[in-house]
C-alpha cells in the first residue's frame, strides 16, 4: 500500500505522527467506451456551451448555478479565506461508546500507521483505547474537506472512519410508518423462529462476487476465442506525437498487467459454506408454513 496523507493524531498534549492509507478498494471490472466497429477509444473535449470553443484546463473555474440558471464563478481567491484547517492533524474531540454511533454515518475507512518516532505513543493510545471500550471522535481535513471521524482499533491498527455530517443523512418519510398493520403473535413467533434457524457466525470469506467472476470468465473466453477487436492507432507525424502514442500504449499495457495480477482464478475462490446452504434450506421450509404476515408499526414520537 502507498500512503496518501501524512499528519499526526493530536491527543491532549501528545502528538503521534502517522501515515494514512486507504483501507478498502473496490474490485470491479472496468471498461472503456470504444467505437464498436474498430475498438478505437472514445475521447471527450471540454467545450464551452457559450462560444463552442475547447477550453484548456488552466482556464476552467468552479461555478455555482443559481435557481435562475445564472452562474456564479468562484476563483482560488474566493476559497482562500474559508475556515478549512490546513494543519495535518487528527484532533481528538472526545471518547464515546461505539454503540452510540449509527453506522449510517460512516463514509470511508483508512488505516493509520505510526511514522518515524511515533510507535510508542501510538501503541500507548491504541492499548488504552482498547481497554476503555470506547472510540475516539475526531476531526480531520482530507481532500479539501473537513470531516468528523471515529478512531478505533482493528487487528492492532488504528482505523479512521470518516463520517457524514448530520444534515447529510436523509430523514425517512415513508407512508407505511403511519399505517396500522396488524400481525398475530404466532406470526411474530414464526418470524423469530426463522431468524433463529439462520443465525451463524459471520465469515466474509464464505461470500464472493459471483457477477464479477462470471463477467471475468466472459472476457477470458473472448480473449481465448480471439474475439478481440484490435484498436488501430492513427498514424501521426512528428516525434512528439510518436512519443505520446508510445507512452499511452505503455500505460494501457501496464494497467492490464496490474489488473490481471490482482484477479485470482475463479476456481480457487472459496464458495459459500455448507452451513449457510443448510440454513437457507431450513429457512425456506419454515417460510412455506405460513403466509407473509402484516405488522403494526407507528412512527415514534
């Protein structure tokens, strides 16, 4: 992994230098938009809708659209005086029980590694936090945005989980919450019994992305069957264009090689366990004994 940020945890008068790493990655099959007949890559230009001219990146600014359709243009100077801290600090604000934090607030997870001479205070805070049973509520500025976050321990490592602000979580306003939906006690008991038959320890290794595996097999079959459209690189004159073409081809080859190295053969991936399959069969048998039940629910005051 490569660190994407360096800073420090600020805990009272204690400063712990750390490096930050993305803790997760989405493993998806990526595609490019291409011309169906010859496989050529589709490119897009930045064109101004007013004069129709292509605009260089250096001349592009941020614009805020008003309800009238007018645009307010903001420059770098407009952002300079905003109250966004430029210090690379993770400020500990308080400590709270983990069960008080609704998971809906969590946005993205990061690992923190101690940097330079930060190992001892890092381990000290880590062990104290684990023994307390609490999580730290912190504030941090990442990618030009300030965010609340939690700091917890996982496998001996601090995990920083950025959070949404309260006004970024939508309120629920579903009509059924105001309706009277009746259920019978025996129906509720049957539902509870169904849940009990499906209780098991969670093992993420038992699950896999079947769609991604099947899609990868389709791509591999295309390659083996030679059903590949070779994109033709248009001939250009001038050494600079030839150099760019060579660089572009090298980048694409490196991406394909890297993506191919990350993909494990489908046959070696672990299938769902037998225990899960048996639980699913039992659940299906139980669910056939009774029709779906209705339940009385009301919006809490």
